[in-house]
């Protein structure tokens, strides 16, 4: 990474700490921070330096029973009665997004283009630690509202990594399955099945080297994965990969 | 950091460790130590008690979920907690649908009150007694005001540039330049 890239990252850390990023940018920046401890340290340093600005607000005693209300919300969230705001499952959008088995045509070109652009930025800014293996492509998967849900980094040796950048509700009896479309001839190929939206290593079958603008997506499938070997459930998020020129 | 701050951060780090381990006592201790200040920060930015309470509750849920991730991270527990809270406040401020549910008069009042949070004179009270105030004083007026509008009042780049009557790019460079000087002054 060049000095100019580093300077740009430092400036972005400032924007993030001051709350000047959009929610999407902030979610992506948080994925960068997970990969780059120096970036996380820069943000933490700014948070600490600017903390006096928070401490100057006049304190306001919490209303009676506030802690109990927080604990009730945590319990509700754990039993699945209170999906996090913006959680995808069970929303109207989710049922509209039923998987399109033909994988084409793509009606939301604009959304996919945005995901591609984010992947480019993420790759550029994230190419920090040259000592660790670098992915060949990075795909930012957006839901149908254009919000980033997950990032897939494909290393090309039949290994990919998935991380989630916002909550994805996985109802009991279902799994998340990750897919890619190496070519129209091959059709969608499963990269792996996840029981929860946790960062995971995906070990897919032997596939052609991932290409720029290759499609990646995650769908909600019956527990254990699609029974047909093709996506059958609603699309949670999808995006086009951005090749990483390293 | 003086002794009192160090002690406080030890207590907060312990409370975060409890949250990370799934012990809800961590929530009680965090709220006992920081709850009133957190509500104060949220109320200053959001202008309404109900929105402030919503922001603090949301922040506590996030802190509970992310505490394990934060453990071992750089920076103080306290700095992180307020960063999470401010992010939640911003989410509420930028949620057009959420704000549209407020009576129009309230919304107008809320926006005006945010504007008044950053006075031309007397802004120093916002920085407290430490060095941050001196270093902010050393910045040019435009940069200082833009940084305070973002951090204290939660204004976006676009809102700041509109209020300062300059192009977006100018606001961005004022903020970046100001923050770089501020870091140098504080280091």
C-alpha cells in the first residue's frame, strides 16, 4: 500500500470517528477496521481524544426501570421475538426477493453496480497487510434495499471467506447458503452452507479462477442447504466481485 | 488519564467483560456508571427524551453484542461506549421515516436546537477543561466549527456545507485539515 493510500485511510478514519459516513460507508469501513488493526487503533485514538466533547453534555438521570427495559430487550432478541432493526427475514422485501433460478436478467443493475464499486474501494483500501494472502476478488453483497449484508473474499484456490456487515436473521430450521456464478454454462455453484451469520471460511468445489464482475449471492435455504444443489430460497443479498489488482 | 479516569476505565472494562461473557450484571454496572451521561449526550444531539432513551437502549444492545469484539481492542472502554452511542444517535437523526413520525413543530424545533448547540462564542464549554479546548482554539474558525457540528450535533457533510454556505469539497477539506492539526496538537 502506498503512502497516499495510507493517508487516505487515515482521513477516512477521521470521517468515521466524526460520524460523517453514511450507514453503508460506515458498515464497510468497519469491515476494513477488522482487517486492519492500525486503522482500528486510529479510530480508537480519535474517540479517546474527542471524548471530552461527549463528557460536556449535561447529564440526565435515566428514568426508573431503564436497566430492566434494556435487559428485557436483550432477552427478547435472544428468543428471536425482536429481530434487530432492519433485519432481513420476515420483511415484505424478503418475500419479494425469492430466488430467481435463472440468475438473469438482473433487474437491479444499479444495486449490483454499487456493490461492485464498493468492492473496488474495499479491496483498494483493505490491501494493507501484504504478508497475508490477498483475495483475487472481493464481492460486497447488498440486499434489495442497497444495504451491505456480507462481504465475500475469494482466494481462487477453492477457498473463500465470508463476513457479515449487518445482522442477518436465520430462522430455526434454515441455513444460509453462499453461491457464485462462474459462468452461465456452469450455473450457480454452492460455496458452502452456514448455520448462522458468522464469519466463515468457505471451501467450495474446484472452480475456474474467479473473475471480475462474477456474481456472488447468499440465499436462505432449508436447514443443511439447498436440497437441489441450486438456490431455492429467497436471496438475502448479492453483488458482483471486484478483481483486486495486486 | 488521571487516577480517577483509570479507575473508571477499569470498572467499565470489567463491565464490558461481563457483557462479553453473557452476564447481564455488566449492563447494570455500565448504566450505573455512565447511564446519566449517555442519556445527556443523546438528549443534546436528539433534543427529545424519548429519542434519547431509544438511542441509549439501542446502544446498550449493541454494546452487549459487540463487547467480545471490543475486548483487547485499542483505546479506552469509555471512548468506545460513547462512539457506539453517537452512531446510534446518528442512525436515528438520519432515519427520515423515524423523524417523520414526529409532529412538524417538534421537528423544526429539534433542527433549530441542534444549530444552536455550537455557538460562535462560548463553544469552549463543549471541550471541557483539558487540552482539547486549547487545541481547538488553535484551529481556524471554519474547521473548528465544522468539527464541532459533526461530533457534538451530528450534522452530516452536506448539512455542514449548507450551513457554512460553502461547497461540499470545501467543508470536507476544512474538516480533514482541522482534524490533522488537532491530532498533532494533542499528541
